[in-house]
């Protein structure tokens, strides 16, 4: 993991086993209240004197991630056009709650127990393409060969996800629950984890259709938002990544993790302010060049990376150009 070391629970471990053995790290309500007070003070100090836009400053996991790579990423570049990685991300996100609560879906297996071709496409992707016209239009414009390749990827990823989730029918599973936390200095945290599993303990889950770069920071952010919102910390945050092979990671939620997430929030707020002030002064924001430039939709305008550098970065990135576009959503200020 990029910024936080996740405990890798091993290839044989799935979410079901993680949830069944979850143990609370017993963070007290008082600690959470002190954490909120500390975060509020830091935000007030960081944002004091900023002649800012009228709306609340919304901190999301995508904004937090973008800001870590390069300040200018916080400008955003408009909606990302649909592509293979985004499409797979949407299918996998839609499949997660179904797999968690009805793991026998899609009921189309051969006598030897192998899933029949097109089973997940039939159960998840086809209905989703009707519900989501952007996804449907993208799929229907594909060539027959490309459709076949995509269908195959859908089957592989959904089977991988099924193995990574296990059977959660004995738990309550909440999906895509949007949570807001109002903080001082007109800052709002918002998070929408893929799954929340309620058993003896509460477990928050993020699913990545690819390698899950930077998932440790995202999980810490979810832990913070859930703790501040409920006043009680979840026991664990869990990440599931599906490339290169399906894998499950967990982080116990302790006060160090929450402190780390609070620092990331303050850092992101500081960067948002810096970007806004640069824009107001007609200056390009302070940038950080690196491999992330290869994904940057501002690269053509950016004064800090030349075409040559970009080509070099693209060559270096090579195989790293992967699926993580599935979280590249545009976030409004
Ligand atoms: S090209 Fe690189 S340095 Fe320039 S804005 Fe994009 S990420 Fe930042």
C-alpha cells in the first residue's frame, strides 16, 4: 500500500472470515470526541483568513487521493469519459452487495460447479447497462470482439469478488451508504463506502476492480468518517482488490489510524485552499510531477511537464496504467 501499511491477511482469507473474527480495538467515545475537537481546531487554523467560495469545502476520498499526488489534480478536469476500467469498476461495485447477500447468484453453473459463460453479465451487467445509460451506450458501441473481451473480464472479476467476499447472509449488509460529517470552518467530510457489514462489530469495505493503489489512505478516511458520524469506531476497514489476483486486506481501526486520517483531511483542506488562491491570482497551482502525470487530464495545459517528460513518464508507467480509473470521479467543490 502506498501510504499506510495494510496488514495483508493472505490469499485464502475472505471478507466473511475477517468479519467473523473481527475484534474491536475499543476506542472510547471520549477519544473520538477529542479527535473531533483537535480536527476542528486544525481546520480553523488552516483555513483562517481564506477568502473562499461560499459553499462548504467538501472533502471526499477522491479529493484526498488527488491532492496527495499533485495539488493541481484538485482542479479536476471534467467528467472522465467511460472506458473499460470505469465500466468494470461500475459492474464490480454493483455486484458487491448482491454477492454479499445472495452469493448463489447467478444460479447458472455447470454440473461440475463451474460458472457458465455470461452468468454474471446476465445477472449484474445487463440490468446495470439499462439502469446506467452512459454504461449502456459505451457497451453497445463496442465491436463484437471487444464486447466478448469485456464480457469475459466481467465474469473473471465477479468470480474473483465472490471468492473474496464469501457468504455474508448471516450479517446485515449496507451498501453505498452516503455519510456526511460537518466540521468547523465549514468543512464537510463525505464518504460512500461500497459495503458496511454489521455483525458483532462494524466493518467498512472498499472494493477495487483493479490493484487498489492508495487504498490504505481511503480506508483510513472511511474509518474517520464512520467514527465521527456514529460516535463509535468500526472495528475494521477492509479493502478488496481484484488484480493481479483477488486479495483481501484489513486495517484495525485504532487511534493512530484515525489520527493519520485526520492529518490527511487537514492536508487536503490546505491544498484546496492553495489551489483556490492560485486560481484567484491567475497562477498555476504548485505541482508535483511523477508517474501520476500519465493519468492527468491537465497534462496538456500543465506548464510543469513537457511532452518529452510525459512520454518518459508514460514509458516508465508501462504496465502500471491500470484500472484505478474506477475511482476517478469528478468531485464538485
Ligand atoms: S501533469 Fe503532472 S504536474 Fe502537471 S498538473 Fe498534471 S499531475 Fe500535476
